[in-house]
C-alpha cells in the first residue's frame, strides 16, 4: 500500500513537472512586430529563437537571437500573410493589414529627347552602374547591424520624397526610391545606421559619387550625388560616423543627398525608418 501511494505521488509529480514544462514552453512561444505597417515600411520582428518565419509563403531570415525583418514595397498589396512555426512545431499566423500611401505624380512635356532618352554610350554606363548596385544588394549577411536603429544621414531641407514619379514626354520614369535632402555643397553625410561599406563608386553616370552600407539581412542604404567620399569598401561604420559630403555629382539639378534604403530588391521609404 505504501508502495502504491509512493508510486502515485511520483507519477503525480511527473505530471505536474511536464505540465509546468509545457506551460513555460507555451509562454516562451511568442513574436512581436514593430515599425510602419504601410507601403514602403520596414518591420522589425522578434520571435522565439529557433523559429521559422514565412511572409506570403516566402521564408524570412531569422537570427539566432530571433530577430527578423519584413519589408513592404511602394505598391505592396493591402494584406500580407505571416506564418510563424515555433521550435516545438506550434504555429501562429496573422494577416497583416498594409496601409496604402498616396504618391505625387508630375508630368513634364516638351523636353528635348536627349534629356529623356540617354545616348548609347550613356546607356551602357547606366546599365553597368545599376548592375553594381544590384550585386551589392544581393549580399545578405548574418549581421544584425540594423538593430542600432536609423537616424538622419544629413541636415537639410527635404526636396524629394519616396514614391513620387515623373512622366517625361508621356513616358513614365522609375518612381523615386528614396528621400532627397537639399543642403550646401560640403555638408557632412553620416551613416544612418551601423553597418559595413558594401560599395564605393567615384563616378556613376546618373548617381555620381555613390556609397552603399550593408546593415545586415539584406538591408542596405545608399547615398548618392556626393561631392566627396570619406570611407572605403569593407570599412565598418557606426551610426553617425562620417561617410561623405553633399554635392551634385552625376545627374543632379542642385546640391543634395539622395538617401535610399532597400531590403534586398524591395525599396523602402527611409522616412518610415526614423523614430
């Protein structure tokens, strides 16, 4: 009888132990999303380490600490499906509601053809420049420099916004993929977030002096039309470190910094990354 009572007590203890373990494990399964849930927005996610994340059935990179990023393009659909699979096999799903943005469209007619369609030699250079930028954006490092958060890379007047588009002589141009900050030549440009210099180019046809910073997980920022570059490829930078100086190199109508941010091949609105 004593043996049966002891055995019952033991099994009761085991059941309580397992229940407690499952309860703690269930509590540990969680995720959070922070950022602008709108077109052009970037979301910082955290999830139970070891989890798998999918957005619209596409696998999302997750750090060993459970950090991940979600990016929504200029014309992102109004809904996006998030699926989390936790280490124990449990799943959580959420339908994300993506807020629509309104973009400015301007039309300019009667321009000389040379201002709208570049000649063959210029086209060749533009293609080479764009290829270099695309190759840099293909780099998806395991670093989580983006955790530093973002800040303004320069002080000045906003002269161009993300998503705006020009139609020249009836031909739609590519939408603006960043923010323009107008300031005098020589105004200091700093790293908007921690990272590594992934590209440096002294003379791109349209973009002029150009620098890109890899912030990890495919998140990159680009700084163009500079007057002077102050960094080297492969150099690590902290948020606020000098990167260059404002100019109007390349095709620019006045001195300004074009600041762009992208998650892999998805252009984001830099203003939505700022606190």
